[in-house]
C-alpha cells in the first residue's frame, strides 16, 4: 500500500477509536460522536502530514543538491579561477591575458542586486571572458552557480534564492530560457542577486524574431528583463591599443600579427583553425566520417537541439552527410578525430558525460551564416532529433520548425513533448499545458480549426484556474482562441475576446508593449472583416508607426502591420499604394525568411490580388499558380491557404477566358 493509503487507513482507525472512547464515556448523541471522530482524525492528520510534507521537501532538496553537484559549476566567485569551466574558449596555450573590452565598464555597472546582463555577439567574440572578468572583479565574495542543462535551472534558482549574495551564470542563454528553464518567475526570485549570461547574435534573432504567433513568448519576456550589451568580434582601435600592451605574451603577439580579417578573440580561440580542420577533413582520404559527425551535430543544433547531443543520434544520422565516400574511416576513428583538439585547442565536438557531445558554436555560427533563409535542416534529421529529445528539447525543436513554417515537423515535436510531459508531470502541470498550447498553435496553422479551438479552450480553462485570468499565458491562450474564432468567421465573438485582452494588456503592460500591439492589430483585423475600413486603417497605421519606431522597419511584427495596412488600402480601392506596400513586404520577407516561408507566400498572394484588380491578369495568374504549387507541396492540397490559392487562380483564369 502507498504512504497515502496507509495514512488514510490510519485516519479511519483513529476516527473509529475516538468514537468508541466517547461512547464508553457515556456520550450517545450521534452528532457528538461524529464530531469527535472527525476531530480525532484531523488531529492525527495534522500531526503526521507536516512530517510527511517536510520529509518529501527534504528529499526533493537532497535530490536537487545531488543533481547540481554533478551538473553545475558552483562556488564562491573568488575560488572559481578557471574561466574555461564557465565557457571561455581554450586557446592553444591555456588562457591568455584579458584585454579589457570597451563594454567592460557597462557590464560592471549592471552587476548589482537585481541586475540581469546579457552579452550578445558572435561566437568567440569574447563574451564569456568579459563576463568572467567583470564578475571576478566586482562580485568576488558572491556564490556563483552555472547549471549545465536547462532542466537544472529551477534547482539552481532554488539554491541561490536561499543565499544573500549570489550570481546565476548562463553561458549560451538560448539553452536555458523558456519551458523547463529560466522564466520570468525565476528572474523575480533572484532580485536580490545577479544574473549574467551570454548569447550568440544569431540565437538572439531566433528568440526574438517572428510574428506574435511564434512560440518564444516566455523567452522574449525573460529577455525583456535583461540589459543587453553588444560585443563585436573585431576589436576597436582603443582595444587594439590596449592589446599592444600585451604583445610580449606569445599568444597575444601571434594574434596581433595574424588575426587579419578575424577578431583577436576569434583567432585566440582558434575558431578559424578549427573551421579549416573540419573543412579539410571532408576530403576522401582524410576523415570524412568524422567530418560527417560534426556536420550532423551542427544541423541538429540548427534544428533546435540546444541540449548536449546524444552520440547515438549522431551515429544514426551522420551517414546522410557522408555521401558516397569510398571506404571512409571507422566510426571509432571518426569519433576520436571529432573529439580530439587540433594543436591542443578547442575540439569540434566536446564530450559531456561520456555519451553526449556539444558542438563548438563557432562552427554553428559559420554554417548559419552560409545558409540562406529557407535552407533548412533535412526533415529526416529533424525527425530523428525529435525521437532522441527530452520534452524540453522537443519543445525547442518544435519552436524552430514552427518559426520556419515547417508545421508538420513542429506538430511531431510538440506531440512528442506533450507525451513526455503528460507521462512525467501529469496532465495539468504547466509544462504539459504549455506543450498542449503550442500544439494547438500548429493545428491552427495547419487549418484544423475545430481541434485547435477545442485545445485552446481546454488550455484556457486550466490557465484561468491555476494562473489567474490576467496571467500572460492565460491572455495568450485567450488571444489565440480569438484567432481561431476569427478564422472560423465568428467575428462578433472574436472581437469581444480581442477587446477584453487588449484592455487588460493596456492596463498591465502599457500601450506600446508588443503584446498590447498584437491585440490592437488583431482587433483591427476584425474591424476590416466587419467592413469598418476607416477604423481598421487608423488602427493598423498607428500600430505600424509604433512598431517601426520601437522594433525597426524590417522586424517581422512591423512587416505584419505593413501587410495588414496594405490589405485595407486594397479594400479601399487605393491599388497603387497597396501594390507598393505588398511588393516591399514581399521583397523583405523573401530576403529574410526565404521564398517558401508561409509569410512570404502570403505577401506574394496579396500582391497577385492587387495585380488582378489592376487588370494585369497574366502576371496575377503566374503568381497565384506559383504560390498554389508551393502550398500544395508544403501544406497539402486541402489546407485552407492552398484552397485559397486555388480559388484565386481559378478566378483569374476565368477572367482570362472571358477576355
């Protein structure tokens, strides 16, 4: 029998015994006996339950402490004298002298209670080293903890929350934010301490770009709390002048003589050397299988697998990158090559725990910079990565796939995350509900509006009950349910929900917060659908102006507003202005998202509608046919967007036949 069962049995026994004693004393009224039984049982319960509760709490703390001893760097800052343990890249001869960067003072100024600093820059720009030196100089007596995995962040926050002087260190922040990692609540719990993190610029774009339908709301809310410090990989003249003071150091002197087009820190970390090492290994008589393991690791990382990569996953998928090589080296030889550093520097694949590896982020940066938008990781590789992922990692893979418009892959990832969360956490745990929320988003994107609405309602009910009606997650679910109502044509219900969410967000977040602007944009969509074009144009123009000022002219949110304003201009008959706007948005989306991204196709379809209205039926037919072919291949023949393209093409062809 379980502990809970034994406790219940004990309560029944005590209740019966209490009644018997009172009866023996001459008490005969049934209601007095009943009260006595309940009082006796409750007395035992409240004498035993706290013991059980405290015992479970102590056990959880013991398990947490054990996990942190194995999966986190922890100790007083003054005693952590090896920066490599905290993510600083190893140079050929150990750690060279630190050359103070221009942003050093800015970083130091934010290392105070409640400070949250994120150093943003390219790989090997010197982010981790600058953070390390600033913390060492400013907070030497603080206790620092650097968890190695996302699932240890909560445990680290719990530990640090009990310490009066503390530092949470998160190298490569993208691995730690969001579901199962650092949340806004976690940041709030460390208001007495300091959080310092590093983030590659490419990953920052991944976390913060996209429409509000993107899945990184929690990550964006975390980043909203942080002060970002930009660090360029190229040294400024002042920094180079300071570097000259260390020219006598062999490593610094060599870097000053040979870095050339590379940044000084980049050269010291041997990024270019390792890149050449990996590139040259692809030759037939070199180490093609080892190079394939590294390429597979890079693509898994690009797909959103930020956690340490299982070797079993790379064993499974690396043949895809091997090609038709004649007699490549054995798998054991390949692993040896990939995990041994050339010239004593950083390895391409750093072993972690024996059966996992982490790929050198400099190589990931290089590959990401070489791939055009829309040049995605092969689907088979993504599916294999999902099979090897835990719930948190599957969520990250699903987020990446969704952002790239790969909805079938996103659905597979979120279904996998949901299965794991339900099994491990239960149906109403926040991680489980959040996975269900994101699965509903994919269902909507795939056109399954009925199921999406059912899921959103269920999620909204749980969030309202457990988090409250004004919690950001609750409002996000309410907004997304309204999106489905809008898609289903229930404009009155959608408008009611949008207005309610807009009012709460305006009051709690302010009129220019991105979420408030999203609600205002959505309400304007309903106004347009209801035929109130003047009000819709006014709202879209206002939101567009604020987004342009606060986010920039090419931010995805800004482009969404510009697209929506162009649609209203089209409805109002201003075809010239509508065509100009749609063409501009289409060109930017093609360049930044790729030609087959759903948002790019939407712009192309909208432009074709304007061309049709202007009488250019031949060009309009060409554009509608191209969009139809892509949507049929990527979304399926019965997706609502595909059917829209088919109807648009049929209308143009009908008019062409009538000419």
